[in-house]
C-alpha cells in the first residue's frame, strides 16, 4: 500500500535483463525499491525481488511452455486495478521490455486508463546470451550488422523476415521464440545457400546453468535436439559464431573447423 493517502497511480515497465541478477540496471533496482506492487514474468530472475520492500505484493503473471498465469488482457487489467489500489506498479519483464516483450503495449493500455508510465531499459538476451559465450552481434570482417527476429508471428506462422535474413549472410541473425520451429528455420536458410553458415543455440544465457550447442545451419536442429535444449533459448546464425570462446566451444562440442577465427585471434 502506498505510504501516503493521495498517490499517483503509475506503471514502470522494468527490464530484468537476460538472467544474471547482477545485470539489472541501477535504475531498475531503484524502481523495484519504490514499488507498491510488482507484477513479474517467468523470465525475470526471482533473485531480483530482493530489491522490493518487505510486504509489497508480488504477483506472478508469467507464461511458460503453454502455461499462462494470466492472459495478456488479464495482465493489462491487473496493472490498472493494482495501480489504483496500491499506487506504483512495477512490471518486471525479462530482457528488455521493448524487444518482443510487449512492454509498450502494456504502457499504452495503462496510459489509456489514466496511469502515468515510465520505461526502464534492460539488457536484452538477443545480444547478451551469445555475448556471454564470446559471440558478438557484429565483428569487423565477419558481420556488417545484425537483426533480431521472432521465429513465429502472432498467428503461429514463420516470420516473413526470415526470408530476407536468409539472403543476407553478412548480417548476423538473432532469433527469439523460435525453438519450436528451429528445423523449419534452418531449411529456410539452407534454401538460400546457407547450409554451411555457422549457427548456435544458447539456453539460460548469462546464468551458471547456461547450455549451448553450435554447428551449422545444416545440423543445428539435430544438435540442439540431441543436447535436449528447449525454449526459451536464443538462436544465432552467422559467421560471428566462429568467435565463440574456446572454453565455451569445448563445452558445446563445436566442430574444430568452425573456430578458425577464434584460433587466429
């Protein structure tokens, strides 16, 4: 409950970062410390809730493997209800809320219902998961840029943007929410001559429980399946996969021919 009788109903959407609780921003920690209620996702590390004052309501609204604690519409309504009841609602979302996190969508709903809103960026797993293993999004001579795509659209179709990405081998492609369609995604890239393109899948990036496999577009789906990797995970397609740290590459059993650049570096 807010500490004063007249309070401003407001929402702060906070990026929880890629998993490691130490990667929460200082501004994110300050927002949690001033929260009157926290709505948190499955991808937000529970350790971050230690920043919240004792007695503040903590409400889990996550979605995992088909299970939904609340529908998106239910979450939107809950934000508004809790703001008018308690004051400052902090919506804690994994990664960065504006990278396939529906963060702005929730803010727009809140604003339409009279709430003040604020956004606190988070470190996105789209860059950090692979980066924690030594795989950069860009690298001079290997990648001229990078794009972050969803594996599937709202109607469960493969993203049309994959076709363009498959025809741009000099650009790193990072795919979120694509594990269930990994084999199909690989076929799209192979169709445009990318069967030999280096590829990696990282699960639980930045955490002690991180696991990864690497190979090529031609075999990445089989390698990920054999290793038992599952969603949520980040898929990286591009020459930058060759730069994976030797220690990470050894753990992932990466074919030696994929580490040419790493060995030279």
